[in-house]
């Protein structure tokens, strides 16, 4: 009897140990799974809120509603749209496209992935694809090596298409891959009406870059806010390239230019026959940083190349300066 009782106790102890091990393993596995989930969450990059311009109602109704042009005036300090006309219609970009190239370059430099002293060898791709006479260029040649800073200056001055493709290859490996990067950044910034088909803004078969004025203001604000050093380059009136080519600015509102506006220090011009005259203008008056976005400005004007800068000045006088005075009186 005692022997049977002893065996029963032993069996109960063994059973208890087995149950304890099963529970311990289950808890251990659960703890391991939770640990893996935590690790997986930790490696996900936290995305900062996109600096999207949400203001939808202009302070002043335009006298003439545009359909194939757009205008936007924006106070970067108060985040107010001071004037808007057709700002959510996607229109052609021309070389204003390259504003996104500047944004991605500044982003990569801030991340330490590229420096101004790095170099890139221009592939034959640009010359094979863009066989267009009269396009803006910096006289680059296939197979030659160029510094990133020279390419940057060539874009911000003469809006060089060959430099834009060279930078695209430096940043993305190929222009095609870089275009994917451009669209990804546009999505991240909530540029809801923007689509990029190439890195230049030139009209090509099945390639025509588009965005709305609100999209462009969103991009310009993000560029200037996050990387204010870009204004050192967009305010240049010229740059001598190492190959002896002088890259002269296309921003005629800068100092010494035919349509000089003393407060303008950027940002990007653009023109194609299809997209018309485009301009993202920025400047500062009495501490207020503002944007003026024009798409297809002064259509039909034979002097539209200069007229877009005159129109910028008119919008500043009409909306920016009175707004600044209003802010001062309310302080």
C-alpha cells in the first residue's frame, strides 16, 4: 500500500513539472514574439508631418477666374494664403520641375549621403534622350566628371537640363529611378496633384510633368524651411562652370537683371511652349518670408518672359505689403 502511494506521489510530481514546463515555454514564446514585434516597430522610421498648405479660401476673390493659369501668394510666417486663383488644377511645370531635384539633393546632403565635393560622371543617356535644339544647358559632355556643387549652381542659375540629369544620376543611379524618388517625395509632402515623368520638365513623348500651384507652394515651403541654405544658390546671378561655360540666371527679378525686385532671392523659373511661363518666387520683406507661384503667366503676351516677374511685383504690392502693414498694426 505504501509503495502504491509513493508511486502515485511521484507521478503527480512528474506531471506537475511537465505542466509547469509547458506553461513556461508558452510564456517564453509569447514574450519572444512580443519582443520581436517591439524590435520591428523600433526600426520603422518616424515620418514627420508633411508641411502641407491646407488653407483653401483666398482672402480676396480674383476678378478673373483662371482655367489654364494659376496664381498663389502665401505668407510663410502666418501660413496664410493671401491670394489664390485656380490653385488646385494640375498644370505643366517646365523647369520648375527642378525644385524637387533641389529638395532631394538637400535632403541627401543633410543625411550625409552626398556632399558638394562629390562627383558624378554624366552618362550618354541625356544626349540620347533629349535631342532638342535650344534647350538650356551648361555645356556638359558625356563621360566627363562634374562636382555636385557645380551641377547645383548650373540648375539654380541657367536651369541647365544636362546638369539636372547628371544630378538625377548621382542621386538615383538613373533618371528613371530618380523620377520614382521624385514622385515618392511628392506623395510624402502631400502634393496631391503632382506627377513627375522626367527630371527636366521638358515635354517628351508620354512625359509631361504636372502639379498645382498649391503643390508647388508646399514644396517650396518645405525646401526653404528645412534647407534655408538653398537661398545662397537660388540668389546667384551666374556661375562659371569648370568647362568655361558661364551659367547666367534665368531669374530676371534678381539684382542687376531687367525686372529687378529688391526683395526676391529665389526660387525657380520654368518655360516650355506647352507649359508656358512659370515662376516660384520667394523673398523677404520686414522679416516676412513669402511665396508667389505663377503657372502659365501672361499667356499671349509677347514679352511673357519678363511679364511674369512684373506680375510677381504687382502681386507683392497688392497683397504682401498690405498684409505686412496689417500685421504690424495688430501687434
